[in-house]
């Protein structure tokens, strides 16, 4: 009989809190203000080289659509860059959490996907950070 062991799966979850588990390394850092090198340094302190899965939940609401687009694009880009810098090709999966904003323009209700929403729905007209990400 042979036994096989699977390599450990290590998640890096951006933008969540309230998770309580002694295996978790919580990093508090202002992603917008910190450089990619500073973020990567914090990941390194938490053995970030072992990251296999990245989950991105970070979101900042802005009243101006263009500003919301830019801020949320930056959050994702820095998270991706820092994770890649630290974990490199070890990362097997990246998951981007989205919501109903794909189906409806919250600031201009002239375009709404048919209800019930489905993954086949077309994008609404206008700028939305989901599309930029």
C-alpha cells in the first residue's frame, strides 16, 4: 500500500475580517497607501511564499464612478503584484468576488439585466470597476 500526501493549500484572503482561527496570520495594511514592496514584506513575514490560492474581497465605495473604478483597480492590482512577488508560480488559483454590480449600474438605472440575473447577461453600459478588474 502506498500513501500520497497532497501539498498544503495556503489561502491569501484580501479584504476580510472577523475570521477567527489560530492558523490565520492577520495583516493590517493600507493597500492604497503602501507600496507593493511594503505589502510583499508583510506577506513574507507571514510565510507568504507558501500561498497557493488568492481570494480578493477588497472594495472601497466612492460616489464618483471614475474614482471608484480607479481605487478598486488599484486595490486588486497591488494585491496581485504583491502576491506574485512573494509566492510567484506557487499560486494556483485567483478568485475575484463580485456582486450584483455586474448586472445593474447602481448610479444610472437605465440599464438593468433581466431578472432573474444570470451569468449570460450582457454588461451594462458605462464604467464599472468590475469590468476594469
